[in-house]
C-alpha cells in the first residue's frame, strides 16, 4: 500500500511501503479516512528528531486518525465491520507498572504512532488494538474523529488542573493545543478562559467561542490584564501551552495564591523558572505528557455539542496532495489551525 513516508530530515515521499498487516484476536483492521497533521509530524519532517526520538530510517507519519472498521479479531466484541472509529495512537504494555497505575501514557514501553521507530497511519489501512479503538457516534464526522487526538491533550490538561466550577483560567499560547486546552477548560467547568498569543488571526479564531477572552501580547500586558479582571488576585488555573521561555518565566505573575499551573507546551531546550515566585504563592505545578483514559470522554463532549471543533479545521487535502499539505503546515500560516488529509473517501 502507498504511505506518506519521511525518508529523512526534510524529505517526504508518497510511495508503496510494507507495513505489518497480520490481525490478532484482539485487533481490528481499519480503513483510514482522515488524518490530521500534528506539530510533532512537522517537527520530524523539518528537524528529523524530537528529543531522544531520532528518525534513522524511513518512517510513515501521522497519528491523528479516523476510519472504518474492515475486520475484527476473534476476541473483539465491542466493534464490528462498518463501524466508524477513531484510534488512540499510543499502545502501552498492559502489564507495566505505569499501566497498572492508570498512567499508561508515561509507560516507557509505549509504542506511539509516528514516533521512531514506530510507523504512523498515513496509509490506506492499519491494524490496531481494539482496546484503543473507539466507535464514533453517528453525529460525529470523520473530520471531528481525527480531532479527538489533539483534543485529548486538552482533556488531559483539564483533568490535571482539577478545575473547580467557576474557575478563571489563563492559557498562554493560542496554537492548536492551546485552543484545545481552552475549550477543554471551559467544558471542564471554568467560567471563562483568557488566552494569549502574538498572532491576531489565531486569537480571532478562538475568540469566537463564548467564554473565551483574547489578549494580543504585542498590544497588551498579560499580567496586568489578568490582574484587572480578577481584582488583583490572579487566575485559578494557568495552562502554559507555548513552550516559550519568557512565558514560563512569567507564570508566577499570572496565578493566584494557592492556584495551579499546568505545563503543557514543551520547550525545545531547558528554560529558566522563577522558583521563588512560585513558592511565594504556594502554586501547585502539574505536567502533561499526551493523555490517558480521556478518549471516551472527549468523544462524548464532541457528540453532545458542548465542544465544537469544526471551526478549527482549516482545510482538508487529498492523500495525493499529502506532501503539499505538510509543506503548508510547515509554512505555519497565521490563519491555519489544523490541516487534515483525506486518505480514503
């Protein structure tokens, strides 16, 4: 079958590629319909590595996917051929200590699509464990199903924050993940969410959602704005989604005493942190790495209509134009949030 293959840093090809196709008793075979392009896919394309994960041989990209079940293993009871599904791309060792603790996302043995040396899903068919394959409700489209994966990161951040109904939240960074976090925070009970960025087009997109206030960092001082709307108290929860060193250093100036900071964005290099500023407020620090046990909840929120991700899908290109789609994602147009590829109609 054809696949979108990262041959090496900076070089993509759409070509025939051999992938495992044997289906076990607990697996399903899936016809891929839609795949979203993630920032990590783009980073592997442009840099050839992310931290310790280095592309040393050709790798199929893609991990945000939806599709149709074609075949089920002998022991699979909750899915059948014809079911519309989305897939959680990380497969842990079910017997690991992390999995037994319910934090399988940090299992050192996890195999995650499009993370070297594991191939991704930008190919017409894949075989995947049924336990990490989720049926889509009839009113959730394939495009929305492919958005569950990035939204799951927002869900994980909201869970880690331990939001109390009525909380005021700040999100630093209005990229795709910052937007997902903002929407998850609202769905999780925040009364309002303040989101900041330098990109006005992105702020305009997320600012169309009720309950979200936007701050252009080129025009407004964020700590002063937060102070003005919270009576000089600070935000109950601050989600750092930019990975930018200045944003991380400025976190103590945004959180209220006893508040919570959730670190979602990943800096490329180590960054300075104002430890004393955090200590003086006794701020609780939480971290996020992917997600665990939130996929079903994310799907329920989308199906209920409480979270509408459709406005964040900027464009959908054909599988034949997958390289064009990736080059557009690399360009980072300010008006683009999520670019998707339709693999099969």
